[in-house]
């Protein structure tokens, strides 16, 4: 593990909780709810006690992606994970939803739960939502961890053409020909040697995303450029990444680090894009050390 965040130090992870045990605990202990937000009916769950921590999932993922991680955090944090709009059964009109609306939705979740201030954790696309939230509503957040994310990631021309067409395709990602084989080839190596339940959950989450939802989110990413707002984010931010991440590479992390005034970086060895699945114990310990420092978290 390569660590450049001095307040994190050398991390010795706790024992990993087997996936089946984590999933069973989530089913037994988590509190589920639905809240009507301006653009959709948002499903969420709360799990744990302590400092509020809101978690935002990635582009082709679900809130359940954080179950392996929260299983290690529930004794220290009141974790809140929620679903981004997908237009399947939540009433969302995807074409009317902008990236800024997703950032405002993050704050609306806190309002619904009566949380005045929280720490935030965003994975990949969810990291861009967290950063936008920090910029738009700075006093609602204390610190943030941004995992495998980016300030901008424009699509290639052919990708843009395909994604525009995909806005009208029926079905879900798992219905696409060769989807499962592509998952095995591209994402499978990052899960090698891990609990098989972790990769099964990741594949199931991705397969369940409507094709048009994936396309809408990809177009939001294509149009996104957070570089102008990064200097306004005064919060301490930990940029967490994997040394084998093929999606949010070191160049993307360096761009974020240059733009954010108070950013530190933590790079995990032998880790790809999905640290919340594959490296949950290490990520959980990093959360404790960064989000709950010995001096505590000051309010704005």
C-alpha cells in the first residue's frame, strides 16, 4: 500500500468479515426507507450508530455495493446509502435530471433524516456527486473521501454516439449480449482471490441497471467538468484509489489533488476500481482514521 496522506499512516486492516455474514447482518440490522425527492422516489438504508456518513454509489452500481464496507463501519458511523435515480420504478424522468440535481439530492437525503452535518463518501461517479455537493452546500459536510473518481472524463466520439443511441434501448445491462463475459474479462481480475460473493454482488448490481439509465449517467459524465469548482472546496478530502485502476487512473487523481486545496491521497496496492468491494477492511480503517481523527470533526 502506498500512502501519501500523513494523518492516515500505515494501515493495518481489521479481519475481513465474510460476505455472507455481512449480507446477513445488513438484512437484519439495516433500516430501509423511501423519501420523495424533487425528481424521484429515493430508496435508502441506514446502518450503524455514530458520526453520520452518507455514501454515494457509482455509475453502474447500487447502494448495496457498500454492504461489505459498512459491515466494517457500523460500529463507528451512522451510515446512509441511497439509490441514484434509475427511471425503472422510482418515477424519475431521466432526461430532466442534471448532475447538479444529483448533488442537491444528496443534501435532500440529509434533510429528510434530520442530519445537520455529515461526512461523505463517494465511489467513482458518486465521487463527482460528493464533490459537487461540497461545493454547492459546504456547511452540510465535514470531510469527504472520494474513491476512484475524477474531475472530468469526456467520452470518445464513438462512445458518445453509442451512449446517445442507448438512451432509447429497452432492458437492463445484464440483457446485453456478452455482458457477463465482459464483466469477467474486465472486472474479474480485480476480484481474483476474494470472497466469490463480492464479485457476484458486483455483477448483479451492474446487471440490474437499465440501459437507458447507464446511458444517461454516462452523458452526465461526458458533460461534466468540476475543475472550476475544486478550488472552492475547503474541506479536507481524501482521494482513495487503486494502483491497478483502469477507469480512474493516476492522472485523474493528480488532477483532483491539484485542484482541491486540502486533499491527501491514499493509493491501495493490488487494487482496481472497486475498493469498497475488494478492500473493505482497509478502506474502513482509512475511514476511521481520516473521518474520525483524534481531535474530532469541527463544525463549520
